[in-house]
C-alpha cells in the first residue's frame, strides 16, 4: 500500500536542447513507452495521435480505447498511464502552453491560456473536460493530421530559417483542427473577446466567493448576456467553468501537497468541505481522499525485459534521456 508521503511522479519538460524551444515530436512504435508505463503526470501538454494498432489509455477513473484515427490530448497535471497502449503506433506531441505566445507578449499565464498572447480558443484545450474522451478524426481528415505531424517533425529536425515560427504555425493549425472537431455543435467561427474576459476573471478570482453576478459585473455586461455568450461558444455555463477551475486547482493540491481535504476546499474557493466532496465525487467518481490515494503509489521500476519494451527510468526526478540517433534529449 502507498504511504501518505508518496507522490505521483510528475515529468518536467526538460529544455536541454535548442535553446529551450518547448516542442517535441516523436514516433511511438509498438510497445514502446515515452515516459512511464505506470500512472504519472506531466508539466506540459502531451498528445497521442494513433495511426495504427489498438490499445488502452488509462486514466484514474476511466479507460479509453485507442484505435487508428484517435487523438487524445493530456493536459498538464492530468494523471494517466500508457502501460496498456500495447500495439498502438502513431505520433506523440509534447509542448508547453507558452509556445503559442508571441515572444514580446506579457508573461501572464493562467489556467485558461488567455495570457501570454495566446489565442482565446486555446482555453478549450486547457479548461474543463478532465479525463475527456478521445477525439476520433474522420477518415477524410486523417491525411491532413498526419501531414501536420510530419511537417512539425521536419521543421524541428531541419531547423531552417525561421523554423520556430513555422513550428508555431503548424502547431496552431493542428490544434485548431482538433478544437473544431471537439467544439460544441453550433459554435461560431470566432471566439468572442467577452469569453476571454470571463476566463481571465475566473482565473484571477476562482479562490474567492465568485458567482455569475460577480463575473458579469467584472466584465461590465449583464448576467443574461454573459450566460448566453459563454454557453453558446463553449458549451458550458459560467458557473461550470468556475467549478472546472476550482477542481483543477483541487487536483493539483491533492496531488502535490498533504493538505487535508477541508483545507483544499477552502483554498480553491469552496467553503464547505462536504459540498467540495460531493462536487469532486460527481466529477471523478471518487471522493477527494480516495482519488488522492489512487495516485500516490510510486511506480516500481520494470525489469529491462519487461513486456512493453524500452522504458525511460530517468524521467521521475533524475533528468532527461537521449533520443537514439538524434543527439537530442527529451523527457
């Protein structure tokens, strides 16, 4: 049994090459693990696009079957493991949120990604949908997705003139394609500036008592107008987005601290511990305490001949590994 002091391994993005440009593209071959085959999290986004084989991606309370054409994006801090992906082959993309920022932009981050000069649609990739199901790319679009990954890999490999700008452009196109496939039905072609304003308010004030009325007052609009625009463009209400932000911070605190559940509830803006437990259990299928216990086991290092192929044993806290044949290191 894990002890209360054991923590979920969290993989950092090791910026040890190329001046720290935060994008990595890899090919996942059958039964090869990029990080760990047991439960872990990243401090960056990690995407898997399968183009062959079948297997299962395991989340704390969900098992997601992966087949050719499936695209799954794991956000920073989201526990998962790839030990059952089996014969799945495809592309692996790793990047940090700031890669979509312009270098001269103000250094403001945030859960929703609306700081750092990032486009408003980026919020849909960060907010909500913890443990969301995969997106299945239609067959007529799979060549486009494969081409995006190949173009990213080529730019990163060849490092031609202004290649970082080209990588940002290709990555943006890829993520826009993904967002279009997962956007709510009837979503407009352009995200309203009001949505970004609402996200900014929630990101800054989620730990305070915060209601629709507070958010509407902060953005200078009526509550009914804010409700209509946010729900139409995101598929969620303002209160649901507030809850998602609070639950994200709660997961971080449950994972990275030993704070009692009541303290976590207070620090994420949910005054009642009982109410927090009900919200958390409704969202994740487990109480906060049970969810924390399910993540705390330190994975045992697998033997060299273990099923599943090569395993990177250096990622937990020791450092990065060399990508064979490239002279580059990745996590």
